[in-house]
């Protein structure tokens, strides 16, 4: 089946080639590395991030100096490894006056009991790309991809470790079926890149990419493929070109910038709001970074869109039936940190006051896409009866993609000031508040009248950035 898709793609490439004209068609080769990071709800072990190779061919068709369509044909290998662990438990029998330490300190990773998947894929991404019309070209693209499983290899134990907390018994093994991997997948791709010309028609570029799939590849955990990539590429734009690939500027280009790019980063304090047990949660510090595009619409007014990486989340300390939110049963005494990583895209209106030194106000909605979610920390479980006492300490490293929504919506309000630097650039400092409108907690079997079933994100961030004009 996959060869039919490759044939169809070849036909499309042929027609694009036949219709291409001067300075619109670019071909390239790329090579790099991907870092596996599966998406799912994993509570039986820690997934180790492993690197694998990526190679491919690219084709780009430019509509104008800002927008283009791009597609690729990639061959890659993704390596996934699950390291299983066990718990630390103490059992005291009053009748025999015997203390039994059943398990070693947790987590213990069993190299001889780990599960490994080597998956070879043929992948076809299709994206829309926005680029700056500058010599050092910055680009951002987003789109879809389709992939086809060429082959895969599984190694390791086909058993999951299940501890039994009784004296003189260490563990037992329950078999599970790893299943047959899907023969195809589809998902989303986001790319940012920098390109620099090294000749009349040649360019070198480096890209960072994020791929997230939609099909289940790990049936026991409803896990999906996901990876981050770093690639180095080489492109050629001289096919069918009759003149040099140079950028022509009009006199107006030197008068005023068409837009600005702003590189920013900073620190943040995130928290959540929800039901009646907000005292069970506390804020946590994190960081944020990203790129802004500023479109001037007048002397004191502009529109801003951004692509940001934000780590949100909270701390949870107290008794609960789960590791990441309050429930009425209090099986565990938690001291945990919840990490929620997002791509955030705000759409802002900017109003400024001043000529050289400016004070500004930003406001507008945002949409966020979850990259990953996890809980780390410790939980203590105690049980006592007339005959025995048990103490169990759990060191947690669990993925929670199945418990939190894949996207978020909210509103941004920010204020700051801008100082010119070297007459061309500008330094900006901003204080920003994000308020989430959406309940990010998915429906689950933990729901009860006294449980926390509503959680919304809040974020306060202080960022510094450099604004660069694009003429």
C-alpha cells in the first residue's frame, strides 16, 4: 500500500516541476536526528529518550517572498525504550515480630527487563511556510504528515512487572500482548528554521521540528508516536531559473520596516484554579521562550502573533487518591510536581505611548497545544490493622497525556516598555498574565461530588526580548 502513496507523490512532484518557473521552485536534501518522546498515559515505568537517524528530500514552491508550500519524502528510524521499575515497601507482622523489606529503593530500572521498539518509517509531511524576506531567513511552518511503517523490531520482556505486597513473595509476572503496530499513521508537524545563502542558488539551513502522531502504536498504554528533530539541509533554487536569485529592494524598503521579529525569553510562575480544594495546590516556577512577529498598523498601534514554548503546571502536596489532583479518598500523601508543556500562539493588539522610549499594552486571545504532561515526586501509602502495619513509598515519574486535554484557550494581558538599541534594534521588557478559560482536565473514573473535576491554567511571566526590524 505504501508504494502507491510513493507513486502518487512522484506524480505530484513531476507536475510541480513542469509548472515551476523562475525563483519559485527549490529542491533540497536534509539529514539529522530525531529524539523519541511517546505520547500517552504511562504509569508502569520511565520511557528513555533515544536518538535515531532522519534523511530526506524536500521540495518547496514559493507563492511570494513570504509564503510557500513545502513537502518532503523522509526515511527515519525511531527508537523507543521503556524501563520498568518496582516499589519500595515495608511490611511489619505483629504476630511474628518480623520486618520484611520486600523491594529495593524505587525506582529501580531493569535493563534486562526493559522493552524496546525499533520502528522504521517512510514519512511525507506537507506544510505551509512563512519566511522573512531577508538574507538570513527565518521560517516557521505548520502542517500535516502521513507515515508508513516499513518495518519494526521488538526486543525485551513480553511481561509487565506486578508486585505482590505479601511477606516472602517478591513479584510475579503477568503477560501482555504488544500487538501489531499500525501500517500507517498521520499527525501534525511544526517547524522553525534558519537559512543562509552560500551561492547564487544554494542555501544551507538548519531546522527544529516537532511531530506528533494520532494512531496508537503501543496498545498496552494507548501510546502514540511523538518526536523532536534537528536537521541540517542543503537546497538549490536554480532549476528553470533564468536570472540570479537575488532580492530586489525598492526605495520604500529603506524608509520603514514592513514588520519586526522579536526573540524573547523569561521566567514564569504558573498556577491553577478550579474547584473547592485550591489549597491542595501551589504555584510553581518555570520558563518561557519564543518568537514574535510584529505588524505595524500605525505609529502607536500594531498587531502581534507569537509562537511560544511555555511550561505550566503546579505543585500538589497533601492527601489524595491520585498523584495529580484532589479526590475524596486519601490513599496517598503526595509531594508532587506536575509539568504541562505547551506551544502557545497568542493573537494580540498592541498600543504604545511615547516616541523614542515607549510604554506599551498588549491584549488578546491565545490558543495552546499540549506537548507533554507528567507528574514527578513521591507518594506515601500507609496501612495498619490489629495484626500488621505496611508502609509504601512511591517515587513517581508518570506521563499524563490521557488525563489532560490536548489544547487550551485563554486571554492575555501584558504591559512593558521598549528602549532603542543602536538606532535599529530595540530592547523590550514585558510583564504578562495569561488566564485560561478551558477546563484542561479530561473526564475520568475519579469523578465524584467532592473531587476536583475542573482545572484551569494561570500564568504570570516576565520576559525580555530583542526586536529586529525586517525591511
